C-alpha cells in the first residue's frame, strides 16, 4: 500500500505548502485549506486503491463509496448500537460482532482516515482540520493566557477511530495505582489486575527484547513499536535521565518511574489508529456489523418510566432517522460529546436542562467534572547544528523514500522521542506513583515555522 502513498506524498506536500498561506491566520478558524488538500488526495487515493488490492494485515485504510460502509435497512433493530468510533467504540464493534447472533450498529460523526492521518510526523497539522471537533475552553481569568481569546484548544478526533486518528500516537497505559484508585472509589472492574488482560488482548507488541514480557502480547490487533527514526538528541536525553537516577524501564511494564524511548502505535512507521487496528481487519467481512460515517447522533432514546435506553435519534444528510436496540445503547462519544449527548437526552443537571427546555429523564451531575493533564512546553534547547530537528513543513524526496521503507523523519510521532516519568520533590504519593512526565521532542514550537503546533494549540503569534 505504501507505494501508492509514495506517488502522492510529494504532490501532497507541495500542494499543502503552497495552498496554505500560514502566516497570518485567524487562529480559531477551522477547515482551512489543508482540508481541501486532504479531500483532493483522498479522492485520488480512492481511485487508485480501488484498482489495487491492499495488504491485508497492514493496510491502514479501506475506502468506501458514499457515506455508508455497510448498512442494513435504516431504522432496523440492532442488538447493540455504539455511538462514536473512538478507541472504545472500535474495540467494542470488533469484539461484539464476533458473535454471529448479534447485529451491531456503529455510528460515527466524522469521516474516514486518509494519507494525511497516516503520516506520523504530520500529527500536529491535523488539529487544524475538520478531523478535529475544534473544542475550546471558555475564557477564564488567569487561565490560557498565551492563547488567542484566552481559550485553550481541546483537540478531539472527529473521524472513524476518534482521537487516535489525530493524536501523537504515544502508547501509554495508565499507572497501576490510578486504576486501583478508581476501582476503590466504586468503579468495579477497573482495578489494574482486571484491566491488564484487556490491554494485553489488544496489543501486538513489536518492542523486541527490551520489555517486561509478562506485560506484553504479540498477537493482538493494535501494533506497538519503537519509533524508527531518532535524532541524536534523544540519546542524550535518555542518558541524562539515567544520570539523574532514573532507570531505563518499560513504562508499560512493572514500574513506571523511569525513562524510556517512546512506544508508539504505528505499523512500520504508519499511524495505527483504533480504526485501522480494530475495524479495517473485519471491514466488509462481518455482515452483522453496520457502520455509518458522517452521521451525528442527536439523542439517546430513553423510556422515561423504566429509564432504559432503547435506541437513538440521528441525523444523516439533514434527515432525522431512528434506530432501535434490543440489548444496549453504548455511549462512547468521547469526553465532551458523551456528556453532551446525555444532557440532550434528558440526563443531566435538571436546572440546566430546564433552561434549555430539555425534558428531564434523570437529574444527575453529568458534565460537572473533568480531569486533564496540565502541561507546559518547558525548555527549548537550541542546538548548534543544522538538520537535527525534522521541520514538519519541509520535505525532500529522500524523506518520502524512507517513509515507504518504514523509516525516516516522517515516521516520527509528531516528533515525540522519549519520556521520563518522575516524582517531584513535593510528591507525597508512594514511590512508584509518578506525579509528572517529561516528554522529549526532537523539535520545538518553531521547527514547523508556525504552521502546525502553535496553531493546533491556539498559541498567540506574539508569544
Ligand atoms: C477518479 O476516477 C474517475 C473515473 O475513473 C474520474 O472521473 C475522477 O475525476 C477521478 N477523481 C480524481 C480525484 O482523480
Ligand atoms: C494475546 O492476544 C490474543 C488476541 O487478542 C489473545 O487471544 C491472547 O489471549 C492474548 N494473550 C495474552 C497473554 O494476553
Ligand atoms: C557554534 O558553531 C559556531 C560555528 O561553527 C562556533 O563558532 C561556536 O563556537 C559554536 N557554539 C557552541 C556553543 O558550540
Ligand atoms: C443477526 C445476524 O445478522 N447475524 C449474522 C452475522 O454475521 C454472520 C457472518 O456473516 C452471519 O452468519 C449471521 O447470520
């Protein structure tokens, strides 16, 4: 499949750089010219790929004509309706459709991945396209002061595969203690020992010898590998961390405090999103799995008496339609859209719902709490040698040739190279519970010349 990409990469980058006059943009406007390029090349790729068979294990995209990948009759009954095809929705669609007695309906608001999503180094660009829902925080005093309108961006993928199609592909399971804490708070089934088998079941590790074997699996769907291309700086970073007493570890293994080259969800240097890992291999092979793209669920239908969800209302091409479930409606629409949809369906804080004339099905504090990492682009080191950092908007043909071979700068996951999980001096948690993470990138805010990273993060030009 990669050779097809070869043909168009060059054109793609030339086009992308010509068509995007990146210098003076209103930072909050989404859907700028890159989208047009993506559309254009998607069409070209569709045309070409329809004439060639794809490599079944590794192909990361399957194109479908029109909006539906496969459908039964709209309005049909299904056993399970899954709202949102992020990593959760993709895995569930895959696993539930293993049962031939069940009919599954997966509904996605966005479209399908294409060449632009595949190239790991391009991650930052995707945040300024329609593949991102384009959510921003509301302005708050003292918060997001370096951002336009004092609003931080919250990139969320609107695409088959969800945020795994636009993120930086770092493979990082949570810390054992976090899971155990959630379980202790009453979330049954979420302790580390209970979730680890599922991480294992999903994983196709290509990490080689250096890993805690007990914590990895080689035969799951989701590929995990080291980044093939490394700048000389990353070795200095890992060595430096070791000199400070942080051991080189497998941070998805027994312990997390330490330093490591990053583990990535890529396949031979191509992004491996949840969609390419869990849907592509079964696409068009399971007649009981229907997937709708570009389809927005507007309401979960809930019986006000029994409080049981029995279906969904959705919008497709401007028409309101309904689908009904005999077993479950699964809401996996993401951090923002899941609570929003619950509230639109009458489940939420009743005063707020009444303000909006939404009939209250159940008064609950939906959408009231959110945790996120606080992050800070800390230190930038200027090195005295050119060619150290892969500029994301300048490419030469050799990069493309390397990419085809599964190496070179394009396979870098947005430039992320290594991680150190560490404990700050103030931490009062147990010794194996890090409270901070240092991410080392082979590049800086300026290495893409302002074309992607700062735009995606909504950072002001004058900063
Ligand atoms: C794809 O192929 C069809 C017919 O073969 C052609 O009409 C169309 O213009 C092509 N699209 C692109 C984007 O090349
Ligand atoms: C590895 O993955 C396969 C496929 O998902 C699964 O059947 C198997 O149980 C997994 N092995 C372990 C040790 O988790
Ligand atoms: C950087 O390179 C220049 C030119 O080669 C040299 O004169 C200078 O001493 C170097 N600076 C450092 C800090 O290495
Ligand atoms: C309920 C239903 O439609 N089941 C079908 C799921 O897919 C398998 C394999 O194609 C069929 O055998 C089932 O009839």
